[in-house]
C-alpha cells in the first residue's frame, strides 16, 4: 500500500467528477446551513434535561481541519444525513444531535462546546441516544470520518484488532500510543442499554466498520490489514481521499489485552451499515464538483429510490446495484456491508413505520 495508492487506485481524474445515471441520484443534494439551532434547555447531551422523542439520531462528521489525515466531505456528509432524517424520515431537528469539527457549524449551537465531535462528546451523545430508551424507540447513529484498527491481541504471528471511530481530537492526547478513539466496545456497551422492542441503526461511512453488535469471546476482533506507510501529507492535495487513519505509534497492544466475554447479545433489534469490508478501503471524491463520501452518496440514493420504510434487504440490493454501476465509472475498492444482530434480520425496515 504505497503512500498515495489509495487515491491513485480509485478514479481517473477525467471521470471522478461524473454523476452516475439513475433516477435517485439527482435527489442527493448538499444540505444547506441548519441556521438557528432548535430550542433546547440546558445540556443538549443530557437525556434527563433533553430526552428527545421516540425517533432520535446522533450524527458525527469529521474533517480534521489542520490535523493529520484531513478530509473534505465528512462534515458535508453528516449534514446530508441530518437533512435526510428531517426531510425524509420525519425526525425533528430537536431530536438530532449533529456533532462536527467545523467551527462555522458548531458555533451556531446554543452550547457550541457540546456540538464538537470530540471523543467525550461522542460518548456522551451515545448515552443520550440510548440510556432513556423504551420499547418502540428507534435510534440512529451515523459516523462520517476516519476509521482505525488498534492491535488488541497477537499470537502465532497474527495480529487481531479492535475497530474504532476516529474523533477530531484522537491525536490530542499526550499518550500517542493510546489515541482518543471510540471503539467497537464503546458502541456495544451503549447499545446494551436499549430495551427489547427498540431498534437501532448504525451507519459508518469510514473504513474498519468493525463488529459492534452481538459478540462472544473475541469474535469482534478483526485481522490486521497492512496498508504500508501512508503519507497523509502527500494525500492532502489529492481529490480522492481514503477514510482510514493509520499511525505507526498506534500499533500497541492495550494493557491487559482485549476484553473477552462469554456472550453479549443485544436486547434490541439492531443493524449496521458500513462503507466497506475490513480489508477494503472507502473513499470520498468529487461528485457534481463537490466532495462526497461515496458510501453516503450510495446509501442515501438507494433509500431515496426504494423508500426509507423498505426492508433492509431491498435497500442493500439497491445499494449494491448502484455500487456496481459506479465501479464502471470509478475503480472503487469498496462494497456496502450490512450486518444485524440475533434479534433482527434482513426484513428489518430501515425506518420502522
């Protein structure tokens, strides 16, 4: 995996800005500024003060401005998801927590510090999303940014990793060997709070989507994917950017190794949509002359075509067909992944009626 191989392998410059054919794609438009924040009292991430309605969403978008691995479309994709949930799913703006690292966005909020996509805020937002849930609730958790793999176990020459989401402050810790990330385990523990009868949907437009749903033993760990030495400084000016962050100092085994459990199954119905398989990489690139996450573009286009209340199997079928069409234009190395817990299945609606 040479320094700029992720970008060079994806798209030819002549074709990367083309719009694919298909009726649904024209509906994918950049989200306008959200303007004045919805009225809230107190801490927006405190479920006791602002519990939200029966349908809630936490949406994270990171571009990492001025930091290693800078992206261009993470925040824009998150805004697009916020617009999709309000316009197409009927979720109130007051029931959406949009966390970004774009100052022009979070500074508009009544409490700007609580709207920045830091690790602490993301973990608090997950608690807001899940802790006061009751049967019948439906929650969404969306992340648009970098994914990462952290070596958790090593044996017989193999390295097993826990997948993680990379907040905007991941590298702000003085202990560079232990980045400030949100791991599979963090998400899994939050989902355990959802009761039977609730429904959760995870959407990861990042690499290394991991296995945050049901788990037993160490089956949530994934085999390490060697990507060579990635020169993020060289990638900075390229129109095509991969969504993984790989730093040499992160390859350290956590004290005590990975946490193994006999079995830990969710009580709720839960599904996860991820941009690519663990060994692949997903990208953002110009679409209609604007940087977009390819997976966000594909999944929203599929949902617009079949409808948000369609069975997940139909959404997945449409997303995979659109991916195949796009591979004819761009040399994509990503395939939409769909997984669900034991309480769920392919018939689960994306948006429960």
